[in-house]
């Protein structure tokens, strides 16, 4: 029985694949973190190697098996972030230019949705006192930073296959044909410059 030779992935390429899964599937950034020289030039070369493709597919398969129903939940969370409309929750104060949210006017399910898309939430109380969890007098300033909508939209687009990460080239040309085409272009360019000069 013949054995098939299994190509072993190099440590640098393994580090690139690890970073690729950690950083949200950004190939060039993964190569940069893995310490591969000129990552912009080598992205296609590294990620099209059979052993790297096999490792990426293996890791995707493991993730799919682990998540089972988790993919739908993940997609819903990304959609929640990507399609967030802050206008549903508040308005811009014309005097201060700040975005104002009145939590007392937000329905409970909307409050839950709003809180799920916030990456950072900081508060600052000026004056007044807090009694039974409510501020009496003074002002409460909150800084809200939602998760990155563009990253969420990018991840959704990748999931739905809207990006073509692989370019398939069909047809073959021999080296002789490529040289002949180059010579024809060169002759045509020379003839054109001679016509302009003469």
C-alpha cells in the first residue's frame, strides 16, 4: 500500500495561520505578526500553499463542529452591530452637540439590544447624590462607544462570500508565447513613437 506524503507546515506559517484565526481573517496582518518578510508580497503565496490551505480548512472544520448552532448566533450579533441605528435610542442636543439617550424612555428589549452593541461605556457624575440607584440633582455624563460597524459588516460579507479571496486564472501560455507577445507590444510601441517623431 502506497503512503501519501503529508507536507508539514512550517513554524512561521503555523504562526501566520494562528494569527489569521485570532485577528478576524486578515491574511496580510497575520503574516506581519508572524514575522514573515514583505507580507504584502507573500500573502497569496503563503495562503495558497497546500499545507497552509489544509491547516486553515482543518481549523474551520473544528470551529464548525464546536459551534454547531453558534454560527447563527454569531451572525445575529454581527448583524446587530452592523445595522445599529443609534437614532432609535436618542437624539443630538442642539445646544451642546452631544448625543442624548434618555434610558427612562427606552423599552426594556431596546435597552438590552443597545447594551449588547456597546464596546465601551463610561460615566461621570457631577454634583448631586445617588439614592437607590437613581441620581438626584447634578448631571450624569456617559460616553458610549459602539463596536466597529465596518468590521462587523466586513465579517458578514466574508461569511456570505461577497469577497473573492481567490483569483482563478484559466488558460495556459508557454514561455515562448509570452516572449512573442512582449516583442509584439515592444514593436508596436516603437512604431508608434517613430510615427510621433517623424
